[in-house]
C-alpha cells in the first residue's frame, strides 16, 4: 500500500472552551490525549505519515498547511445544533477526503428526535416519543409511564441518570425543566423500555442494492453485504442496580474502567441476526459510512422485542474502554487493527486502494 499523509482530527478535552455557566458534563464526549495518540500511532504502524490536528477554527489553516491525503475524523465539535457536522463541512469545502459519515448524516444523527422520525418513516422499531420545548406542553396519549427523558442532542450518556426514568407527570415536568435549563435544548421523552441494553458495532459500506426499509415479505432477502458486524455487547449493570439501572453518563465516564462488559452478549443466533439486520437498516436509512454503532433495548415485557434507541456514526475509539473497541477485541481485532480497518474502508470508498 502506498504511504499516505493522514491527519487525525479530534477535539481534546483539555482544549475545550470553558465558561462558568456550562454544565459539568458538557465536554464528556471529547477525547483524551491518550486516545488521540493511540490512533495516530496505529496509523503510523500501518506505514503512513500521521499528525494530530485540533478540530476547531484553527483547522481551516492547519489542514491546508499539512495537506493530508485523507483525514481520520473523530471531531465532536463544541457548539451548535449540528456541531459534529462542522469539521466535515470544512473538509468538503476544501475537497479533502475524510473517514466516516458525511455532513447530512452527522447533523441528522446528533439530533435524536430527527433520527427517530426517519426510523419511524422507514417502519423501524423505536420507542414512541415526543419532543418538549416547554415542560407544560400536553403529553401525547401514545406515551404511557414509565417514560425516559434525555437531551435531544448529546452523546456519551450526557444528561442521562437514574432520574431520567419518570413514573408520573410531576417527575416528567421536573426532568424536562432540568434538561432544558441545563443543556439549552429540547428534551426528548420516549417510552421507557425495561430490559437489556445491547449495542452493535459495524464497519464497512453497504453494497447496492440495499433495502431502505424492512421488506413487507418476511421471506424476502435482507441485504447487508459489505458490512462487517462486530459481536453484540451488553454492559452488566447488576452491580449498580441501586444507583444506575440505565447506562448513564456516570457509568460511561466516571466508572468506565470498573464495568463488566459482556461481549459477545448472551443472545440466541436469531436475535443476533435480527439485531444485525436492524443495524444495517439504520446504517442505510441515515446514510452512514465506514463505521457506526447502533444501540438497542430489548423489551423484557414483550418477548425481548428489540427497539432502536439511536445510531452513533462517530463511535468512541478509546483503547480498552469504548464499546466498539471491546467488540472488536472479542473477534481478536486489536485497537491498531480496528483503526486501520476504518481507515482502509474510507480509502477504499474514495478509490485510494482496491
């Protein structure tokens, strides 16, 4: 393979802007120097030249000076409704190739309600929901308690805690007010699915033709060629039942190294195949590219029916900790190999390699 010049684009926590009125967890989805250095080193191990560039306003100058053949993008952004799409928009304006999903997909999937509208249109199972810009808005009759309340545009479980599960109108209104006040964005309220939380990582790109929705005929082929599905992962929340019955921000950030990750999750083969199909369908209808992670809840009150919670087209790549890294390790794929799988998938998509 020809040696390429690769720029790793990320937002380091230490470089994030600070203000006195920001919530304490505002930058929990940004990356550490350890993660970025591991990605840079992985790309260098593959024989490429590689440097890290901070994905802020300085990027317009630094990326033109560095002149990369391709950018490995994991930027979360700092501000704005479509902050994850800002760096890819700059790269497209400068006609610089980059890994992962494009501008529209990143803007769409950061907005959880918009993503759920797309899933609903395509007949893909997601919990009934309503978006609140004010706590006193009337509640849809489709919503029955218990309900789950979270910010509309956050990742890494930001804004998610034990209090997210509400069982009456007073609790609902209080949690909506807290979310709107703290995060300055609408609150997403959906039916709480009691059961198991499973996540499925995927690498690759769908080969056409690919179904955009579930086929009406159950015997029709469900096309998912071109995708490599990683083993499903389940987080064992049993030790934290008194404080966290959901995969909260506290668990994802403060206690990530103390969690028991079960991978492959103990699921029968039919369930795994169904989750893989739903993952491919969500990947397709949101326009994802190269890599993603899809999160599910299995409803223990309805024969473990899977419900799609969201897709993350910028899954974390922290060595030994991030979900997709653990899933890859279950297949014997190291962090270095995973990074280069994603890189090569993007390079192949751009015609840089065969």
